[in-house]
């Protein structure tokens, strides 16, 4: 999920919020400031309830951020690059660019979030006790009591053994360590997530139909999200299993055609695109150094009246935004970065020399060949011209 607003970085991790996070603020503001707290502790001005509810919402979001930041920090210590953390309507998401290498690393990353939520619950509970001891206003005590409860709920809910919850990651780590098969462990964990998602959907529907409260819609929404993500994770696990032993050089298109960075977009269209019939071209300077990647989609976005004046360099994706890899890199390590790439392609370098390009078509072909040859135990042949 892409953040709507970037707030900054913490411990080198980019933090952002999606516009839907306003839903959390609105729900807590209404539920606490206008409904629950005026009934539980009457006698305060209306503005006091609103301010307390707003403080609870902000601190709740900070708790979610701490939960996700714990995942990110531990992941980085395990050698995994963290793209960013995004807060949204249903909580937070820490985007990791690769997977854990061992069951132990998987367990440590997954457990870090719930442990942080337990710690936050303890801190807020201690503050609530402290405010009781100093005879602080009851509304203040209630604020920190609710935050302690919220964080406890976050910890317990996330420990349910179903992907994509943290408990599902812990389950996957345990199954991986037990069976020694990461892909099968991921599939089992994802199926548990699908089942849990369906359970929440049914529970929400039952609540909505027979009890008539709005909470049913919330459970349905959470269930749909969990089931959808779990299904995607199962597909990803099966894809990873299919391509488990595949290296980049086996699927890449070797020695890709390149284009001159100084060509006008118009000349590029007529002299290159129409004659070579590729959808993407690495862009090189006069000395043959790769500067980036240009695609037909990028060229399509250029108005026809500007094609004569703009160069390929000006419309190309710079090399810093293009995934790069080596020929002997496992394809499964490249796939997450390939899926996130703006142009959906990666360039393959042997030292400083461009030796190939990986496209979605290359990956699809590899998956198809693996599926066709899986029955007789044979591997597809190496890509022509690729290194052994």
C-alpha cells in the first residue's frame, strides 16, 4: 500500500500514512468522545471528551507505528531491507523487500510486533495506575486505561495463528522449522488465514443480521482483507516453490537491445521502436554506460507535440529506480522488487556490464515451463547465451 503522505523517517525507515487512517481517527473520536466516555464519566465539558478522544486516537496510532517499527527494526537486523511503514484504516503495514532466510529470523521478526504491543500496554497501564495514585481526573485515567486495553487487544489479535497476522508468521516459522519446507509452511499458514477471514466475515454477517449492530460491518471488512491477503500469500508461496531453484540467468532475456539516451522521443519511436519491436529498452549514454530504462508506456505519456523536443533520457526511469541484479541471484529474491518496480522490469549486470533484462513475460514463461516439466523431474534448459 502506498502512503498518501510521508511523515519522515525513524531509524532509517520511511514512515507514511494512507488517507484512510482518517477513518481510525473518526471512529475513535465518535465512539469515545461522543458515546462511551460521556456516559462512563459524566460531568466534564463536551470539549474535554473530544480532546481526550483525540489524544487517545493519536496515541493509538503511535502504538500501531511502534508495533510495525519493531517488525522493521528486527527485519533490518536480519539483513532484510525495509521499504517503508504505512498506517491505514485497518492498522499498519511494514513493507519488506525480501523474506527471512531462516525459521529463527522469521520468528524473531513476527514476534517483535506483539511483544512491542504488550510493552506498550504495560506502559499505558502503569501510567493509568500512576494517575490514580496522584488523584488525577478520572477522564485522564480512563484515557490511559483504554490505551492499555487497545494495545492488549492488538497483541492478542495479532497472535492468532493465521496469515497475514503475526501469529500466522509465527506458525509459518514453526512449520518451516519442523518440516524443513518453507513453501509448504507458507501455504498452510495462508490457508489458516483464509479460514480465519471467512470466519470473521460470517461472524460479522451474523451480528449484522441477528443483532443489528454496526460492528458486523467492521468484522466483515477485516475478514475480507485477511482472506484476500492470505490468498495472495498462498499464490506467492506456490510461485516461490515453483521457482525455488531458478536463477536469474535462466529466465532473463540476454544481451538486450539498448537505445541512445540523447535520441529525441520522436526518433526513438521511428528508428528504434518500430524496427526492434520490444516494449522496454535500457538507455545508454555516448560511452555505453546504462542510465536507466525507457518503456512504451512512458513514451505513450508524452504528448505528440513534445516528442521532437524531449530526449529519451528525460522520459526514462533513472537507473536508481530500476531493480538491478546479478545473473546468479535466485529469481525468488528478485520477484518482490520486480513487482514493486514502476516499469515492472529489472536489469541484470555482470560486474558493470549489462548482460540481460527480466520482464514479466520472462517470469511467466519460466513458471509455465516449470509446470510442464514438473511431472518428469526435468528442468527447463538455460536461457540461450546466459552464463552457466
